[in-house]
């Protein structure tokens, strides 16, 4: 299994178009700090997939050499998309893939139900083939646009297996996944949206804490990750997270624990 990190930012990206916080201003002044929406390219024996379809998806595909089309004029190696949830920043890119002839979408029943309007819009353009994702439920927080309660399984930690290699990917994490599943994985990439629980309220972006917004903060998970005998990385960083600044002291804290911060463009072979 080969992975390429296509993006590592939470909703809005870094910088966010309407935000002048230190994280966004820093990214505008230093382009190396720019982060696209959190996503992965995954190359398996069965084909190539993108995990989550973000607003940046076409640029993200171009950034990954083994996702680019060819040799035929309309021949793409991309077989489909695997979804962790139904949030807009993880699904709106599906509409950008309308030029495909067929597209596999792997998702939980709850996510599929929420995306029925997307499926209706895409029906005249592309044939969608729906499949159940191998998912560990970690939150029942549904997106604001989803008015119907639906079944459980709104937010998942994906378990992607290829031969003897297993990846756990959970860019949004309202509860700690099954520890045994994490211990058995060769690589774990999880929610690093906020550094601490009070960050959203302290920075003025929300009246809720990180956990109330459906994200376990890094301070609540970093010690647990450090005890896993596998490679662990954080992704889905909000623009308020101090980790968007490469000079932030928090990087040293994670380094001492042996936990990494994923970077856009990073390639991981499992």
C-alpha cells in the first residue's frame, strides 16, 4: 500500500478565505505553510482511491503523480472515493468528479443517506457504484445540512487493508476508536483539529469546546498514540491550531512522544 497525503487542513483550509487569524496570515506570508483540506491518495493492489472528496480534489489529484490520467486521453487510474463522514469539506469534491464514466463510493449507510442529493445531481453525468466502507464508528455527529437522523455511523475511522498492511484514518474523531484495531494497524492517521479543548472558545471561532464540536483535542490523545507500537500522525489541523506554525513549541512536545504531524505531499509506503 502506498499513501500520499493530499491535504492536512480542517474545513476552510489554511489559509481560510475569510480569516485573518495568525495561522491564516502566516500561511499567506509563507506559502510553505499552506495546507489543503485533509485527504489521502491510496494505491492498493485493487486500484487507486482518494479518501474524502474535498473542495481541493482536482488540484490534489494533479499533485499525485500516480493519480494523473493516461495513457489514454480519458483514462484515469482513480477508481473511487472512500468517505469518513458526510461533512461538506469531505464530500463536496464528489461534484468535481462528474466527468468520470463510473465512480465507486465507499461509505457507511448514514453517509450514503445524507448524500442522496449529491447522487441525484450526479446521476445524469456519472454512474455511481456504492459500497460499504470498512469503518469503526467514532461519532454520531451528523452534518448540519442532514436534517434526517438516519442510522448510526455518521463519522468513522476507516480501516483500509491491502495484503498484510493496514491503515487507520480518522480525520474527525469524537471518541477514541477501538484500541485493538489501532494496535494492529501499520499506520494511524487521526484527528488533530485542535490542540486543546478550549482552543475554539479561546480563539473566538466558536462558543463550544473542541469535544463539543466533535473533535478530541490533541492534548487528550497524544499520550495514547505514543503508547501504540506503530507510526502515528495527526492531520485535519484547524487554522487556529498552533501546529500550523512550524516554529511552534507544540511540535517539540509531539516529537518527544514520537508522534508526527502529517505534511501535504508526504508519501508513506506500508
